[in-house]
C-alpha cells in the first residue's frame, strides 16, 4: 500500500532508505562482552549526518569502541519541557548462512530493506535522522527542544549506552519530561476499516536468576539420598510447568477495551486463547503481557558419570508485570521450596504509564493524518529497553517508532529473527508520521 506524498518531510522520505542501508552496513553486533566491533563507526556516521545540518552532536565513548551520540535541537519555545527521541545503534549478531540476503548488506529487495537492525532499530534511527535533517534544512524548528540520543549497548542491557549517560551525563537530558523510542508504533491490521498502532506504555520487569541446590557429594555406585541434581531438577520442573495467574494491568485492560470495541465484542482476559488467535503474529507480544513468567534456560552440574556432585545450578529468565513483583517472588519461593537458593544475576524494574495526555493525542493525530483507519492503542512489552534507564530521570517513556506494515508480515518475529527486513514504504510512512508528531508535540 502506498499513499501520495503529502509534500511534508519530502526530502526526509527520499533519504530515509539510504540512511537505513548505510547504518545496516556498519556492523554493530553486540556480543555482550566487548568482543564485537562496537558502535564507534555508527556514532561517527550519525554525528556527521547531524553536523551537516548545523547541530553540535557530542560523542560519548564509555569504553573503547562503545560510543553513543547526543544532540539537542533548539525548539521554538525553549521554556517548554524537552522531548527525547532515543534509539540504539547496536544490533544482536546474525549468522549470514541463515539469511536470504547478507545481514550486513542493507540490500533492497521485494520492496524491503533487508538486514540486521532493519526493525531493531536502525529503521527508527534513520527515520529520526531523516526527519530532523529535513526540518533543519527547511528551517522548521520543532515546537520545543528535542534531545536526540543514538545509543550503544541496548542489546546487552545498556550499561555502556543509556545507563552510562544517565549515570554520568544526566545534564544532557535536563528539562526533558517525555520520550519516544522502541518498541511500538507499528501497525496491526484488524480489517479494512481499522488498523491498530500498538504504542508501548509499559514494560515487564525482570529477574534473571541463578538457582543453587547444595547436596552431599559421593560415589555414584552407592545408595545416596541427598542428590543435588535430583533436588534441583524437581524444583526446575515444577517452575517450568507452573501456570502463573493472569493479571489484568491497566495497560492490558485498556488494550482489551480498545480491541473489543474494534471487534464489536467484549474480551475476557481470563479467556484469552480466542482473542490471541485473532491477533496473528501479535499474539506473541500480547500473550506475554498477561502474566508473570519464569522460563528455565540453563542447567549445570556434575563432571563425571560416577561422581555425585555436591552442587547443582540452574538459570531462570523471570519477568514480572508492573505491580506484581512481590507476588512473583513469593510464588517463586513457594514453588522452588526451601532447598533451593535463589539469587539475582540481573534485575530491572517494570514500567507503566497511562495512555493519555497531549503526547498521546499527538501520536493519534499524526497517525490519523497519514492513515485514515489508524487507531493508537497501548500495549505492554514483555522485554526491556533503554526506557528503563530514562525512567530513572523521571522521563515518561513511550515506544513509538511508527511503521505501517503489510497485514501479512510477521513483525514480532522480525526482532532478532532471521531475514529481518522493513518495507520501504513503511519507512517513508514513519518519516511523515514522525514529522507531524513533532509538530503536534
Ligand atoms: Zn531494540
């Protein structure tokens, strides 16, 4: 589907594809241990694109090669609070052998730009650059200050990117009260009269945990009643099979109300199977926002077949809904039992904000102007983003990287997936929407 250009953000629409391709061609694979190439080359590219239109971008290198870029765009009314637009420049690694087109070639084929980062999230980085460059070239100041942040290390928790800037350079974000970033603003076509755009207003929190059971070591041939592996396996089995209860957060309630309205039926959160079946690829996203989860992901014990080890360990990826952390931890302890020692390897908070206010209105206005059947709805992301760091500064964060997608594209499956790609006309749509959004913000 395509629409005639509205004449707004005209040159931004022209260059967004090249910007996306250029960024994809800069390999910024993040292995989580500094073994990747780092984000420095991408940061220099972004800084050059911003400097070309008169901005004064600053590069922050938190660790050799791990660089982020921040720039401030002066608004018409500098007394108003600023708006942050943030994106990360790192990507998860890709195995080229699995892909139809080389993941770092930025090839355009079948109407899409292909490559690692095409949707997560060099697309939004490029859209942001395209819109800001166009506005500055044509002398269209944003109504209020914009802070642009292109960040390292999101895919490994943001330690060397967003976290570093928030902890050591908070002054960059002075006066900023609201932000947009990943993962939201993409479309889900319900029918020919309605296209939902899922705006992220909430994120689950996480507890990545190590479980340990200490037992008695001994000879594998003997009668042995205190086996750490047996004890731990049973606990992990109980946890892995446990059905956490459905909890209706305000984000889920709002989402179900909007979707129910759209479908002309009331949706019962306790009976979600039917609803999820109607959501196609989006079911993956929404399904995980109904309840806490705890998935066992690693096991470790023993070193020889005839030796009973004194200890067994497991790792669990736990995610909790906003407002349900205490319940989650209590459930874990009850299910695991007293023999299992549980410790956090990494933990982060949940986020939830309301789907209301002028910024949300600006999203709906901008989407509606470019897509007459658009309706913005809130949803909760089961994972985390850099928004968690910015929330520490009191910034209200939304996932809004607008893309109008073909109804049959498995968009949720694109994130970290093989053959990640973004339609060219979705990028151009995103540029037009972001441009209008900035005007309305
Ligand atoms: Zn991402």
